[in-house]
C-alpha cells in the first residue's frame, strides 16, 4: 500500500476520491447507514487533498501515499462487508450498528475503528524500519501526522452542520451540547492521534522482531479497538462517555 512514489502530483489521491465517490452512490441508493461515515470521510479526504496541493505539509508526496494507504484499509473492510464476509472486528462492530442510530453515532463508530485500528497500520505501510530509526526523518513524519489534525479540526463544524441537517431537529439536550461536541470532537481527535503514534512505534518494534510478534501485537490492537467501538455503540450520550474514557486506545508496553 505504501508504494515508492516520490513524485507528487495529486493524481493518486484524486483516484482515491473517485473510488470513494463510486462506492458512495450505491450506499446512498440503498439507504445504507454506512453512507454517513463514507460521505464524511470522502469530504475529509478532499480537504486533505486540497491541503496537499496548497503545500501544507513538509513532505506532500509522503502524506499522499500515507493518506491512500490509510483509506485503502477502510475501503477494503467495506468491500469485504458488502461481499458478505466479515472484516476485522472493529469494522465488523461499526458496520453492524443498528440503522436507527443517529448519523453522528455512525460517523463516530467509523472514525473510531479507522483511527484506532487502521491508522497505526497505515503509518507502518509508509514508514520503513530504517526510517523509524532516523530521528530527524521521524520527527518530520510526526509533524505531518500532527498537521492532519488541523485539517480535521477545520472540518468538524461543517460536518456537524451536515449531520444535523440529515438528522432533523435535535432534542434540546443535543442542541445545548453542540458547542461542547465540536470542541470535544477536536480534543478526542488530538488525544487519539497521540496514542496512534505511540501504537505505531510499538507495532514497528514488533515488526522488527518478526511476523509472529507483529501478528500478536496487531491482534491485541484489534481487540482494544473493537472494545472501544463496542463502548461507543452502547446507548447513552456518546460524547459524555468519550470525555470519561477517551477516544483512543493504547497498546501496553
């Protein structure tokens, strides 16, 4: 997934956006609840593509390869599910959420599975063992990883408005919580991203020890991520719950 394309022209990410658009049509036509996360993710990917083209990252070619590797993990899980098979457990739980949940909850379930489970794997796909050992290069990669935060944070308000439009008039409590929800979502994204980076370093250590060690660590990440998605699927004020427990997961040791 992390191909060796050093040149950067935005074509690869444009192909990704076209692939996402092609998959969104049938989801919308079927009234499939997975369309909420998919549409949000497609809009976010367009925002990242725009930022890449504006030169908003230290290494735009690397960010593009990483963004595509990251998205591929989600799209592969979705295609697996649509083909009637079971994806990894975090995605299995997110995709099987009751259709009647509010659109925001479906988006949070997808975000949670994707950030906690897929993002550390995507970082490993585009950072070699040698690069993990190069402190200066790794610092640049981490800075670009953090710069994505700015893009995501800038999308929170617009996505919140879009989800509110889809959901119809919210109950009073939800309306009162909306400013908190927006700030909370931005804070959770930051908190999860710090844990993702730590988990990528842990996975890389395991990868250097060999395939068995890596598989064991990845299985551990799958369990932790699945448990977090299951928490989010339970009834109740999801953002209040997240405020208590956090959005991200952390591999031990």
